[in-house]
C-alpha cells in the first residue's frame, strides 16, 4: 500500500519520463560493471541499421529496420511486399543486416520478436532459437522472442 504522503498521478509527462530514464540509467550504471564500462564508448548508444529492397521502378519491395547496441543486432521490423514473397527477398534482407552487424559493427548475436502468425518459422529456418514465448500478447496471439549467434560457420 502507498503511504498517504505520496500522490500518484497517471498523466503522460515527457519531462518526468526523461528524468526517470536518467535516474534509472544512473542506478543501473552504478549496479553493473558491464554497463559502467560501456558509458562514454561508441557502444553505449543504439545505432540504426536499415536494409532496403527496391524494385525495378524504385518502389519499396521490402525492408528491414533495426539497430545495433553493444554486440547485438535487434531486428525491429522485417517486411516484404506480397508481390515479392517467396523469392528469397526476406532471407536476403536478414542476411545483409546480419552481415553488416557482424562484419562492420562487431555484433556477435541478433534478436527479434515476432507473433505466431508472422514469421517464427522463417527465423528458425535462419538459425534463430526461441528463448521466450508470451501467450495471449495480445489476447489470442502468441509472441516469440528469438536469438541467434552471429558469425558461426554454416549459419
């Protein structure tokens, strides 16, 4: 139970959000030697990683949007236009993102979240392993988190 000396509010407040983020970052940095060692290095910040596929007319046929942070690639979105599915375009986008992450950004692993009706099988086919399953997120749908070690032969 919350003491009567505190007032709880539920409004959206960007200034408080930013203050909370800074305070949590400071608390985490103080508690973790790994995070402390990251502060002030290039690996401290997320770096966007985008891969685009354009058709012969210059229209978007597919793309991958993600970022790298420390030694990880995080795939946020991967989409291929229905007209181009089945031609290996999604595999090519993923492979190029993994290549850039490993070769140019020294990433050793990748992660992605996907829903049951989207692409868990696609990612498994590309060497990803399920590390988390959240049923009913949202209700009636299962969310999967998958990870993969990068730079391993045969993957």
